C-alpha cells in the first residue's frame, strides 16, 4: 500500500495536464467563469475533443472504446479534469446506458448505439421515475404492449434530465402487469423523435430548465430496441444504479469546489479580517475538508476492491450518501460566504442581454446552485433508499 | 499508487487474529484485568516469541520482519477488536518509533529487547497542567556531570506499572511552554527516586502517576539532541495517534457487529428489533463511520512519512474524524442495546469505554480540528 505515483504515472499526469491546457475550449472556459448556464453545444464541445483524442470513456472496456487506463491513471484523469475545472460530461450515455448496452446488449445493439454514444452524435436521457413512482421505482406503470415486432408504449415519465436535448432515451416499462413488481419490467431504447412523445419542461428552484416530464402516447418501439430479456429489465436497472452511484461521489469535483469556497472566504471580509479567519466558518470548512478526505480514501479503497475483480457493489451507496451530503454542504458554505449578494436573481445572459450581474462574479450563482443541489440527496435513489440498500445488502438486515 | 495489502501483511493480520481468537475472548480478558497484575505476561511473551509480532514493524537488520507504520496499524486494529490491554502502543509504536528515528547504539541495544518481549516501555509525556500541548512541561532534566537529574510529575502514564523502561519528556532549558529546550529520555523504570502511584483506568488498563525526585539518569539516556527533541516527540506522537485510530477502527467494528447481532436476537412488539427501519438506518450510519474510520486510518498511516506540516494535517484530520466516529458508534451501540448496554455484563459496554478513552487520547476531536485549521486553513 502506498500513494506514490510511478514515473509512468507522472508522465501520464503531465500529458493530461498539457492536453487540457492546449485543448480545453476557451469559449466554454469563459462561460464557466461568468457562471453562465451551459448549452448542449457547450457540453458537446469538450465531449467531442475528448472523443477525437480517444479519451471520452475511460471506464469502458477497451474493445468498446475505453482507454485501457490503470485505476491510478483514471484517478489522475479525474483529479486533473477537476483541477482544471473541466465541465462534467453528460453521464446518460457514457456512464449509464453505455455500460448497460455493452454488458447486456446484443451485438447489433452494441454496433448500433455504442459508437454514437462515444462520438456524442446521440444525446441520451433516462426514463425511470414516474409521477407515482419515485423511491418505489419498481411500482412504475408506463406500459409496453407487444404488437408483432413492436411494443406500443403508453405512460408518463418525469424528472427526465436534459430530455429537451435528447435524441434517445432509455426507459423502464412494464411488460407484464401480473408478475411481481420487479419481474414484469423491461428496458427499452426509444428514439425521442418517435411520434407520440411530448417533452414538457419543469423549472427547478434555481430557475433552471434541467428536468422534464415526458409523455408517451402510443409510441411504437421495435422489439430489437429492448435490451436483455423481456421482463428482466430490473437487472439492467439495478446494474445501472450501482454504476451511477460510484460516479455520484464526485470527489475530484468537490475538491475543486472546496478551493473555490476557500478563495471566496479569503476575499469576503468579516470585520477587518477575511471570512476564513472567522472561527465558526473556519471550523465548518475544516470539517468539510476532512469529511471529503474520508470520502476520497473510502472511494480509493473501493476502487482497489473493484480492481481486484469486485464490481461496484452495495458499498457504492455509502459513496453516494457521503458524496451528496458534501456537495450540498459546499453550496451551503458558498451561499453563506457571499453574504448579501446571494440575493439578487440573475437569469443568465440571454440574447442581446449584456448587462453584468449584480455583485461579485462568484456570488450570483450561489443561491440558485444551493437550491439546485438539494437534488443530490434525492436523485439516484434518495439517501434514505441508499440506507435501505446498505441495511439489506451489506448488513444483511 | 496501490491500496492493497501485501501477502505478508495479510499473514500478520490472520496470524494475530487467530491467536487472539484462541487466547483473548471477553471472559479471559476480564480475568486478566481483575487479577493482581492486571494482565497475563504469557500473552506478551507469546506475541513476541511464538508469533514474532513485536518485530513486525522493525527492519530486518534490526531483527524484525521489515515492516513499519502499516504493520503497526494492522496489529493495533486487531488488538482493538478484542480490546486488548497489551502495551504494544507505548512499547513498539512509541518507544520503537523513537528508537528507529534516532538509530545508533541506543537503537541497537534496545530494539532487540523490545522484539524479544523483554522490554516494556511506558510513555511518560503528559503533565497535569499540560493538556494536549507536548511542549508544556514542568518536568526538568538538569545537566549533572555526564548525566542528568530528573524532577517532576507525569500524569496518567498507561502501562507504567508493567514497564521496564520509561520514555520521558522533560525540559533541559527554556520556559514552561517554549518549543526549544525539550528533550526525550529513555530510562530504566526502577531508578532510585522514581515514585509511582498505580491505579486501574476506566477502560481496563493500568496506569500510574509518576514522580521524579532527583532521579539521576545517565547521559546516554538522551534520545536525539538536547533541547531539540520536540520535532521527534511530535513525530512519534503522530505515529501513536494514527495507531489509536487503527485501534479505534477495530473497537468500532466490534461495537457495530455486536449491535447488529443483538438487534437480530432481541424481540419487542413480537419482532426482532432489527426489523425497525429507524434502527436499521442508525446501524447504517454506524457502518459508515466504521468504514470512514478505516479510510482515515489508512490515509493517516500513508502520510506519516510526509514533511511535518503535511503529516500533522493528515494525522489531525484522521484523529478528529475517528474521535467523532468513535463517539457516535459507541453511544449508539449502547442506546440500541437498551438497559443491558449500561451494565458491566456484556462486552459491548467495555468496548464503549475503550472507544471513549480513545476519543481523547493524544488530543480530542476539537484539539485536532484546531491543529488542522492552523496548518491547512491559514487565512
């Protein structure tokens, strides 16, 4: 056990740093610095650069387009991209449906979908939650009825992130009403341009349009777009949730977040001293950093286990719980740090709107982000559901 | 970067774990504690001579197995799982650590005695007025010819009643709280003028108040430089602090496991109380504290070799997290057990007592948060 980087690792780190410095889009950097909401094209610009380099899917097996990096190289990659404040790649294709397809899909499905996920040609969204099925996901009612070589899908999905941009969606649908809840579900890939699909925005507390309702009315889906066996979709769903949870720890991004809050707290004055000198604020900062260190080393231990042949297991629920709590505490401290200038509501630069936001640059997104990030302990299986999972799967209760 | 244990490390853990399973069940431990001596010396001898365990953290040239801090952590965690009262921490981790750091004739003479199980060392560093400040010393060592004369009072010296040697911090110069003028001595525990008042501690150990009354010690008892001992003392206390984090991890794991087991047996309202979601979630929160304590112990252990300020920040991060985790897990283990938890009858309460003492050992959570802030969060 040691924390040393080998000469090869150090060379890799240098290569990554130089690549980011030379290739990260300047326009995107500018928008991030201004705290602008990012568009589909903004996200895709970095995605496509990485695709060209062959680095867009480090976690994938090499045969499907992965990088073949060692766990240490992947660690370095996430550290360096966070350090440079690179935008997060959209997870729906790369981290979610991609692994489901290469794990459970047919050769035809792999050939049809995986290259377009890697290239960024297809933008994916996730059709899981329903108005009546949140934490109790298996109670979902969106139904797919077989009609020859097609399913006819009817129902409603909600909280569908970035569906307004999506070309494709992966959906959990009920294909057997009489089976036990988890046993009558199938996993379908649906073209979002199919007749019968309506996407309606939901505006969240920070004013963002991130999530949507998706209505499906007699949507016809070819049977060859079903992944894995009929009525076995829950297997894919569980696999995907465990994958989703590990990424959710967000250690590298939170480390970057800590540095941002500290920079604000060194700039903002509290009396004649920087806010960071305030013993109460400093103590909260220290506790947050220390908890983040504990999360980081728990993730490193978990990755070492995964490397020894154990896939992401139920312990990833721990990473989700602690990671999401830390993300929330970061936004809480940021909002606290900016003081008065957390209040002005800035809608972002619209067309022809060049007015500079009120207050310091670091202040105007503080409250919307704080509001928005309340989602992290709710999505991906709420933290209460994660505790149920640990109780059952790890503690055997 | 590598987060796996070597085969030798796995073997050390397995060997010790099996030995303790055979020799150190809860009832036997209680017999040791309640005997006159407060321990069974045969255990220490077996750890040294049958298992070679006391040499695990020393180099092969010194007669050991070639390990270091990670081996100490593995052994301390296993000792924690049985709430062992063996003086591994002061003898091997602390005195052994100091001897490894200074090297030379003193190390050559003493390390083989430690590995063989012949020497037990107690660490006399705390003083009644000093709290957790290692430099706050009234004990003095005055130069006298080739040697020194010790005077002063050391408090709550764990394992002192059993010790063949004492590792003592004392002032050879400077004022009571100066960082300069601090020295470290390794002395025979039975020198004339050493007066001990022995007593049991609440966590099952034995300790002493030690009074030095014009104790003449030889010049070669000084470890390291005269008056420049503080950095060495800080280093060995950091090593010891990470070691009690490792011990705490073992203690916390057993508190958690014991609680899981008990809630599956104990029935109320016609069902095992483990069926209640409010208790399930509590036990998940305890589990997460155990896992994070393990992570922080590894983190602290791996960073012991870094430059002093980084080492201190890492150790303080670990200790503050583990101390709070130990409190949370201990208190909730007792609460979940209900009435039986607050009796002496079950092991669980004894684990809770050790966990509680570890919280404050080498500095409380607040003390370490303060030290972390001074290093990592300078404004």
